[in-house]
C-alpha cells in the first residue's frame, strides 16, 4: 500500500526496508528526541519489524521525492498503534530519522497523509499522541495539524538529563473535518 503526497510517499513496511531500521533507531539524535531507552540490537530490530509486517499493523516507511520526482532512500517511519477498537481511537507516531532531513516538511506531510488515512479509510473517531516536552519540532507539528493539547503527564519520562513531561495531544474526527 502507498499513500502519496507532494514531498513524500508512505509505503507499507516490507523486508526490503529492514537494513535502515538498525541505524535509524541507534542514532543519538533520534534516541534523544524520541526517548528510546536502549540501543536497538539487530535481533530486537528484526523481531520488531517482523511483528509489524506479520500482524499487519498500520506502519509505513517514509520515502521522499528528489527534485526530479524520483524516490529517495527511506528517511523515517510513521504509523498507528494502541488501537482501542471499541472507541475507534488510536495513537500515532512519526519519526524522521535522518537528522539532515529534519525541518524540511517531511514529517508534516507524512503526518497529514497518515491522519487523512486514519479518518477516511480506518474510520477512526480520534487520533492521539504523546510528545516529549523537549521535542519542540514535534510540538509545533501537532499544533500545525490541528491537534489540541489535552494534558500533561508531569515528569513522566526519565532521561539522562532528568525527568521530562509528556504532552498529550488529541484530534477528534469532527475537528479534523472542519479544518480540511
């Protein structure tokens, strides 16, 4: 499956993308921004990617287009998790793993494509997310796309530099429809 935008395309995770995952999730910048606790080993990465592909979870690899419109190498991942089927609510996450590609609009477009898919195809009623209070680009992304701060889990995440608040965001379907 593919979801195409102007800058990026979201592609279903396949085994051909496995080689990128290990380096992505061991990048110091990614670990800091997204609070991964431990380095990701090859075995752990393979189990995680296998789970994503076998269980048909809704995760995608983010691939950008170059100036000629050709696809580049994957630069991140995004997807839905923690589905509450009865309520039609789930969480989402997006990671642009190549720090050189940060702040170029790829995360915004990938999130917009994912959110549109969630509401139009998966028929979700609400999409939620939690963001580290120190991750200013992710906070701006959520607000830009219409997510509203719904709460704070104070000193919720323990890091080497101390405890960090987790900012909770939500976007109900009705609000998304008004802003389309």
